[in-house]
C-alpha cells in the first residue's frame, strides 16, 4: 500500500514525465519509475527510498531540479535522487556509464538500492524487447550490442560487491545471463 507521500510521488512523477516515451518504444516512460518504485517496495525499502525511486529520473530527464524535489519531498529524498542522477550527460556514453558505475562506491545505501532497482527494471525491459525483436532490441542503444552487454556486466559486478541485499543480485545475474545469450 502506498503512503500518502508515496502517492504524491507517483502523481509528481506522472506529471514530470508526461508525454515521454521509453526509448525505441511507444510505451509511456512513467512505466519505468513505477517499476523501480514497486521493486523498492518489494525489497521493503524505506518510504524515502521508494519515493526517491519513483522520482529517480526527474533531474536527468525533465525540467524539474533538485530544489523542486526538496521543496515537495524533503532534503533526504532530494539528496537520494541527486545521488543517482548522471550530471555529465554530455560525455560519451561509455565514459558516462563508467563514471556512474564507479560513483556507486561513494553513494548512500539508499542510492545503491535505487540504482539496483533501476538496472533491474532496465534489464527486464531489455529482455522483453529481446524476446519481441531479437538482436534488433539493441538498436536503441548508443554502444554496439556487445559493448552494452559489457556495460551491464560492469554495473552488476559493482553492485554485487557493495549491495547488502544479495537476493536482488541473483535476479540481476539471471537477467544478465539471458541478455548474454544474444552476445556475438
């Protein structure tokens, strides 16, 4: 059951992501932060972590800023969203993703959980796309297929080394195993 604040985060996320679609699909983008929030709730995360998960892409992908999140949801939530936001979006994809993975060693446990739920949701979506489109599912990514798979492997390895909730890593490893079946 969502708390009142969690429901407000759902509504805020819907508003912020209105009109956005998942890359390469016609699916409303809001499905992604909702999935992240559900994963975090299933992991019995704190309400602040769930709220930040529901809002995790707002700084990166919308016109809202950290101060907007802080005003509505408090400093702790705003800090969590800020921790998982990529600030160097103008860098080349590979460098940006390497920095994001390395950054995980220096963020809060809540931010690690949010990033884990984010990667889990993204790999689940990729598997769904692979089942529908085969190798063509990789066309939406900047790096080539095998580079994308290496990037997923790196972040799973980092999360494996720092995440306390190992049951989630099992799900990530399983998703990675399925994705690797498409490797050249």
